[in-house]
C-alpha cells in the first residue's frame, strides 16, 4: 500500500469516527451497548485486518499504521478502539499459528466484523502473575479438555472465539502454558459481563467459565513452552499502542479545553486570558510532547522487530501516568460543563484508569522498567 493509500485509509477512519463513534460514545459511557453494525462498518474498512497479510484478506500494513488507527479512534472512545484492536489481534494470531481449517473457520467473519474475538490470559486469581494461571488443559483422545475461568477480558461478552491460555502441566510451570482457540458457543462455556462506572460498554469487558470444554487437537495454537514467551513478545506491541491511545485522549482533551477557553468568558475576558487557567493546558501539552517521543521510539522498535521490552513498557507507564495526571485538571479547566457526557473528559478520565491495568499494570511495569534500565546500564 502506498503512503497515499494509507492516508486515504486514515481519512476513512476519521469519517468512521465522526459518523459511527462520536454520536454514540456518550451513550456507551452510560451503559448503552454498541450497535453490532458498527463492527461490520469497521470490517468494511478492513480495520480488523490491518496487519493480516493481503493474501488472507487483510491489508498487510505495518504496526505503525495499526497504532495510528487506534489513536484516531481512541481520541473519541478508548473502549471501542480496544474492542476493535483486540478482535484484530485474534485475526492476526490465527493467521500466524492456526492450521488453515481453524483459521478459516473464523477469519473471514472476524475481518468482516460479523464476529468478534478476545484473548484470555487473566483469571479471577491471576493477573500480573500470569505464570500462576490455573485454567487446566488436559489431553483427551483427539483433543483437549479445558476447565477454569477467565475474567476481565475485552470483548468477552460478545466474542465468538477466544484465544485461551491454559496450563497443561503443574500449576506454576511456565513451560506448561499453551494457547488454544476456543469457540465460546461450545457446550460448557458460560459467559458473563463485567459492568461498573469505569467500564465503558464499548470495550465489552467480561469473563467466562469453562466446564470440561472439549476442543479438537488442532485448536492448540501455541505449544507449551512457547506460549509464555509469545505473550511476553506480543505484549510489547499492545503496550505501545495503549500508550499511543493515552496520548490521543490527552491531545483530544487539550484541543477541546483550548476551544472552550476561547469561547467561555469569566470576569470580562476569555478563560484562556487567565494565566493560571492557561498554565494547566500548557503543562499538559509539555508532558504530551515528551510522551509522543516515547511512543515514537516504541512503535519504531516494534515495527523493526527490535527488542521493544524497555521502550514499550516505559512508553506505557509514562503515557498512562501523564494522561492520568492531566485529565482531571483539563476537566477542571472546563468548569461544570466538562462533566457533561457530550464532552470527552469523564470518558477519558475513566479510560486512563482502565489503561493502567490492560497489558500489564502500571505499578508492576514501573518496577520492570527500573530493572531493565539497570541491566542496560550494567551492559
Ligand atoms: C478493562 C480491562 C480489560 C482487560 N482486558 C484483558 C484482556 O483482554 N485479556 C486479559 O487477559 N486480561 C485483561 N485484563 C486484565 C489485566 O491484564 C489485569 O488487570 C492486569 O494484568 C493486572 O492484574 P490484576 O488486575 O489481577 O491485578 P494484580 O495482579 O492482583 O495486582 C494488583 C496490584 O498490585 C500490583 N502488583 C502486582 N504484582 C506486583 C509486583 N510484583 N510488584 C509491584 N506491584 C505489583 C499491580 O500493579 C496492581 O496495581 C483487563 C483488565 C481491565 C481492567
């Protein structure tokens, strides 16, 4: 695809956001469910196929383009951007490691948006400490039997197919963890939604229990011993695009508050002419410029196939903290008006908290960054 074609795609995504996301986002933050047609409209733009090879029906584009698309959507609604990119990642994973019959069972409908996918690592008792998952995969004649529970999974309340990580050996054995394609309409699967004031319905968070769910042999996508490493390498990309999405939310909030500062007058002058009011926006912009540099470095590392462990983790930690720090002061700069769901502030405030958990919680990642920096300086 030429750069002109990429620009065309990005413009189409902007129009999709204006027509489909912006009018609905306020409702999603108050509990309305997204219209399934939104996903087929995203499918018509091939947004679930950005990194999927062209010969399999995708666009065959780079990670950097996927990140740009995520940014454009997240500027208005982080939840729907995460829902779409998580479905995308399931499609890409099936293309990389599923046998053709398993891949073809889901891929065309994932790409068209007729069905959604999710990736399930987290369990009620295991989040940061992924190696301690207890969902068990036992070998049976011709396949596997899975039992356990997954929780806090994006798209889980609507997804048809899930990449489920399960333990094939003793609990705690990182070399025993494997990944399976599981059809969530199979007998023994019971799903549930997870709701709450910080949960935009657009992200589709939920969980499911697996009660002796039987799947065919060829649904094992990643062999034991490789799954743990696969997760650690793929998560770098997720950290980089979540960081980029936090920057997009902050950028959108600065833009919206700036425009309000021109319109709204207090004590006879526009808000922007009060130095202390403007200071909040300038401080946010300065930190955003720094955060953009971190994302650019991480995205470049992921795209080049370089070791992105440190750059992606650092970008995620810093961009989330910056977004979490400035979003309340930007909301405050709007006065009471900022609380209206028609604006982005309350939505992005909640999303910045959610971003602090997905793909590695901030506290734990901060320690990881410190350790990686120490190792790098010792080398
Ligand atoms: C909206 C949402 C969507 C999600 N989507 C998915 C998904 O699609 N798929 C999926 O598999 N998971 C998903 N998750 C789960 C997410 O990956 C976990 O929340 C995350 O891994 C943290 O795990 P936990 O919540 O169990 O926290 P815990 O692991 O219990 O940690 C609790 C707190 O302690 C801190 N902590 C833990 N260990 C350490 C340590 N060693 N040192 C210092 N601090 C530590 C953590 O940073 C955290 O602040 C989602 C979560 C949310 C909120």
